[in-house]
């Protein structure tokens, strides 16, 4: 069905990354590609001096390893980028042109109705199909 699927992965307990991967397996064309994307939130300027560059690099390496171990899909690629989650997912998708984004979502609370969750922002602004998994 889709040749390139983007699966943004959050390691928060209330996000169901394995379910997103299950959906990707069903929707992926034979020979298709899945990209597992994790967005590391940027550290605020006032705190950046307390975190060494080695620590950030090791964290990024550990996250990429965890992403790689998460999927048994052949040809799955793990990508770790820095930025604001929703905006960075949308920017990455615009640049890399996936056919579909499969994003996990938590059950919305009042703050989500006022501010908008990452999944809601991706659904509203993505230029491709988006499947939301709860």
C-alpha cells in the first residue's frame, strides 16, 4: 500500500510504538521502507552548559540503537534528530517525502484541547496520509 512509511517514536509510557510498527507491517508494500524517527527535544539555553557534548552524543547513540532493535522489518532505518517534536516530524516528512506517517497518540487531556498534541499537529499539517494509533 505504501512504499515509504515514517513512524515517529516516543519512548514515553503512554505512547504505543509497537502498535505503530504493527500497523506499518500491514500497510507497507513489499520492498518498501520504514523510517523510525525519534526527536530529541532541544535543551534550553540555561541548562545546556550543564550537559556535556559527550553526554548528548552518547544519548543520541543509545536512542538510535534502541530504535534499531525495536523493529524486525527488513530495511527499517533509525533516525534521531533534534528539535520540537511536531515541527521536526513535519519538516523531516516534507524533506524526505514518505507516503504515510503512522504516529502513536495518548488519550487527550484538557491541555491537548488547548495546545494540541504532537499527533494532532501532524494530522493537521502533514502533506501525506497519517494514521493515528492509540
